[in-house]
C-alpha cells in the first residue's frame, strides 16, 4: 500500500525540491541573501575560534557539545577574504539544509511523499525564530538523523561505509544523537542485524559516546546554577508554554496572539485527533510517526531540564527560544504529509484539513530579519585604515561584537580571514557587573 502512494507525488519531480527550497529561503529571509550578516555564534564562536585556532577548532565544544559541520564551514571560511565571510556562512547554512533534505529524500525507508517530507525543512518557520544562518543550521540537520537511524540497513560495504561516515558526522553536529539514542535500539528491533549494519551502529554509538562525554563535562551538567524548580513557573505557565501556545500557533498562526486560550484549546483538540489518525495507518508507518514526534518531545523536555532558574522565559515562543520548537513542528508537518498520502480516504480528508491549517500558518510566517545593516565590509575597511576603530558588530546584541586586529609588520596587507586576529569585545560603555565585595561596600 505504501509503495503505491509514491505515484501520487510524481506531479513534482524530486530534483525540483532543491531550487524550490532555495527560493523559499530567499523569500522568507531576503536580507540574508542580499545583505548577509553574521548572527550570534557565527561571529564570536565559529569565526573567532576558527581564525585563532585553525583546524583544531573543529574539536572545540560550545554549549556542551560539538558542531562538526558548522565548524567545518567556519574553517573553510578562513581561506576567504574577511569581507566575504557572512555570505560564505549563509551559503554554508543553505548547503547544510539541502544536505538534510537530500538525506531524507534518499533514505532507504519506504515512506509516502518523501520529496515533500524533505521540503518540510525550509517550510517550517516559527515567528521570531531567526533561521537560515550557520548558527541555527544544526536544527535543520537534526531531523535527517532520525531517517538515517531508522532506514533499512545497508546491503553492500559501499553503502555501509557511506552510512557510517554520514551518521558519525551528523552525530557530531549537535546533541541530537544523544537525545535520540533509543532509536538505535529501535532499529535493532525493526531489522535483522547484518554484517553491513555493524559499522553503522558502531559509528552511531561512537558519535553518541563522544557527544555524551562532552555534555557530562560541560557547565550545563556540573556548573553553577540550579535546575528548574516548581517555584520557577506555575503549572499554568508550563501548560501554556508546552501545549496551548505552540499548538495554538501551529494550527492558527498569529491569530493565537488575540485569543490564546481558545486557539490553544482547539490546537490541543486537533493534536488529539491527529494522534488518532496516526493509529489508523499501517503498523510500521504509525510507529515511525510516533517515534519522530517522541524525538521532538525529547528536545523540549531536555531544554526544560538544561535551562537554569529562568522561569521558563527563554523557551516561551516569543522569548528567543523558538528554535526549540522547530524540530517538533518539522516532524509534525512530516507526519501530516505522510497521512495526506495515505490510501485511506477518511484519513486523507481529515488530514487535509489539519494540513491546510498548518500550511496557512507556515506559509504566512517569515523568519525574523536582523532588521538593520551593520555595514560589515565598510567596517573592515575602516579598521584597516584606522586600527583604533576595530569593532565589527554582530547581531543580535552588543555582547557579540568582535575586535579586529592584525600584525601590520608581519602582514601589512591582510587578504584572507586567517591573517586577522578576531576576539570578542564588549561595548566600551558597558561596565562589568560588580563583585560581591564591591556590592556590599556600596
């Protein structure tokens, strides 16, 4: 039954999804294309550390884990003129998104509407989430890991080596291989273990072990601060953040801002209907959908645990935490696509209603732009002419600024990014926080 559903998606050739994805990205965030700028960790972390350390920076952890593919783009950026770096990072982010799409579309797992499943990556954007930059590219690679872990085992050594390299590189890009490690066991339950599959599983477990070792040694586990307690937020806040507000937005868009509890309750009702539809699918397809949604839920659950006592503010939609919902909503949209390609007429009709509501939301939502042009190239030229004006501004906060220096005696005419010294620089007019001793004296 599932195999026959592939005929229904032939009205769009598979190769068309890639230029279509690029067009969607440009329309949703035109400033990234026509005025490329660095965003947050793009500058202070990936650019600065790639310049100061070179290739060894690929093993540097940030936020407690490795970012292999993101660091790789940053390292190659060292060999570009510094003026080109924001544009190069933008192209790198798009390339990584297209890689995630390619891995989903070409995964060895029989799923209906696979081209549309891949196209869900650039389609799902939340209001306020600043996507389509190198810093947030890992969120678009993460869904592909699920497809790699649950696809059919390789049947040749060539496929085995290819899968192993991919799963290791993907696993070392973000913490997701750790969060979704139970899928490795699920894979063993679904398929018979063969000799070609052993290297892939060993690669997945190795990547998981490496990331886990970094996470356990990070400040998020052993550093200062307390885990969230019952005093941090009320039960109503938690329900609003985890259920009513996100699902109200997913099905009703910005309309949720005007009557949040009504749309939130309707959104929750539609989620329950949707889960009922999943159970009507063939057993293995239903299991795959539930596994995807469980992975998205794990991301949100982990975020709750990892954040310190901030009253949940950072992960409320609209509180700069929209990226945490991206994976869950990508999986949700992919699940609806699979239901829409189902042969069961009743399931199709009900799903088309849900998909239409979600589609209107996602097609009328745009990635929040940085809104201002920071004149990256002009500032570099100014710094070359006047070493005292060496500040390179980076979105979104002043704390992300970089100071630009180079050795005039050694290299009076720097050309490549690697010729510079880039360090983070706090605003000159911002005083450091007082120490406890100074505070008590005051």
